[in-house]
């Protein structure tokens, strides 16, 4: 395997947090949040805690979410941001310096692109698009408008992930030839709820936006959209992208050449349609990447319910989340090596470091650690798995040209028709 080098900007640690140039000490950013739900508010809270920001506008198609968010912003930052139900109005009226996009996946691309066209830097959630073409358009807009875009793959700023990369690159795990990324959550089957009228204050037509129409169902909003394929791409895109991003961070390769995935619904009966069980194999030039998620029994080491196993000639490194990382040497006379994580409440994340890195990137005119190109490449891996899974056959990915070789039917799935007035980003 080729010798690996650290990708620029990834050696940031918490000690980098207070570093900003004196020129920017009085700089305050006008911030807008599009999507004021669970994760959007986690990001905005860290932005306010970092300081030097005025929350200028909050946009949510669910008035209840936006109103709750405004109450919290007023309490934490003293701002009284205007509430919007349409991001186009928010962006054109407020002209934010920074826009956070934390909508469901099918609504990432258009607000992010419009924000950049209007001069904003963007903090966008993962996966960066619902289809690969959307990700390409977001990446293009970032480069065209010369805006900094930080993707919510905050594990690139997590102290234990940084030290795991150092360990792998030191060669202590030997030559890595296989990586298995996985999520095994022991959830039940669930019960479907009937479709109903949307709750008061929710603009369901705008929530659906460019996706195919379907009636409101409480299983979709809030948060449940992940398992509905019209709005997201299931667990492989919700969780898988975090681990695929780690694999791309470790390797010098940018994409797999061949992808095969099989998924099915064996357990879930909650009315959603994403696979509850899925396997994928991604063939890279110098190693093989596997993905697996399932709802039945987990791995035998129950501590490791999510993460990646890097299988090396000297042993196996498990890169996890709340369980940090652990190296299990092949030679049983050698000691295990372990590193605990440093994560923040709520929800055990590293948004604090990610936000600080984003502001540094803006002020020092450099790429952020989770730059949009890395987010695009990681999102692609998830989305390619879903394309293969939907087709029921393997696909050959021409990563240079971002096309599926010799497969017109598969290439159609790189984009999709938008509903009504919405235009697929060109
Ligand atoms: N990086 C991470 O670790 C991490 C963790 C959790 C969630 N996420 C991502 O954050 C995103 C949001 O997930 P969530 O769990 O917060 O969902 P959520 O349902 O709690 O919040 C999404 C909000 O977006 C609103 N919304 C929908 N369409 C909109 C539109 N057109 N304009 C404005 N608002 C709109 C919804 O009404 C809702 O309030 C997802 O893409 C998810 O993958 C990332």
C-alpha cells in the first residue's frame, strides 16, 4: 500500500480554538440557520458559544421549531432573529455572512447554493446531497463563489479520531488491506402511524419541496425522514458517511472503483422504506471497504456498536465513537492500545471544534478540515451503495468523471426529477 500522508488542516486540536488573527477580533458574523430542528440547533448553540456572531434569521417550514429556536437564541445570545418559512426570503433579505443548512437531506443543496450565490460561507450537514448530482452542484458553487464550506463530518476534528489517524499512519497497525465500517443498533421493528393532516404551523408542501409528493406522516417529521428514500438514503447515508469520511481521510485514494450493495427490510415495520439491513463492498485500488448495518444482534464486542475496523498485518484498530479507539495487536504478548474520546454534550459530538475550524478557515482563507470536496467524496460512497442496492447489481464508478461506466440506467440515478417549481441545480 502507498505511504500515506496527512491531509492538510487535519492536525487541528482543541488548542487551536482560541487562535484567530488580531485583524478579526472585532469581526462579528451575521448568521442564519435553515432547519431549526435537532442538529441545526446543536450547531447554532456552538456558533453562539464561540462568540462574535449575531443570529440574523431563522428559517424553518415548521413554525413551532423556529419559534422554539428563537426563544433559545434570545436567551443565549440576546438576539431577536426574524423567523422565515422560506429560505429564499431569508437569504435575500438578511444577506447572512454564514448560513447553516441543517434541513433533511433532500433539502441541503438548494439553500446551500443560494446562500453562496449571495455571498455566504456555509456550514452544511451530511450527506451533502440526496443525489450525487446535487453534491456536484454544491461543490461547484463553493469553488465558483470562493466560499468556505464546512461539512458536518465533525469527526475530522475529534481528538480521538485525529490520534487514531496518527496511529494508523505511524505503521503500528502494519499494512491495512481491509476496512469494515458498521452500525449495529438494536432497535425494534416500530409501528407504522397512519398518514394525517400536518400539524398546525407546518408547511408540508414546502417540507416536501423538490421531492415526490406524499401525505404527511408523523414517522417522517421530525427526524424520521432518514429512513424514507424520497428524502434521504437510509442508514448507509445517515451514519455510513461519517465512517466513509474517516476512511477517505486515512487513505490517499479518493473513491472506490467497484461497488456492490445488497439491502433488505427484515425487521422494520414502521412504514418507512429504507433497508434495515444492508451490506456493501467497495473495491479501492489498495484495499477493500465493507459496510454493514443491521437491526438484529450486534458484533460480539458489544462496546463496538458503531465505527470502523481497520484490519492490518500487525493487528486490528477499532475506531469508534463513545468508546474511543482501541488497537488489538495480532501478537497476543503485546498490550492493547486505547484512547478515550473527548466529546461534547449534548449528543457526544465535536461541533465546537468544527465551528472553530470553520471560522479559522474563513479568516485565514484556507480550506476547512471538512471541506466540501471531502464531504462530497464521502457522500458519494453512501449514495453509490444505495444506487447499487436499488439496481440489485454492482456498478463501476469512474471517479474522475463521476459517472457509472457503461450503465445508462444507473447513471440516471445520479440525479432525479424535481417536483413542481423546483429546478435541479445545474
Ligand atoms: N453531523 C452529524 O453528526 C449529524 C447528526 C444529526 C443530524 N445530522 C444531519 O442534520 C440534518 C437534520 O437532521 P435533524 O435530525 O436535525 O432533523 P430534524 O427533523 O430534527 O430537523 C430538520 C428541520 O428542518 C426543517 N425543514 C424541512 N424542510 C425545510 C426547508 N425547506 N426550509 C427550512 N427548514 C426545513 C424541518 O421542519 C425540521 O425542523 C440531516 O441532514 C442529518 O443528516 C447530522
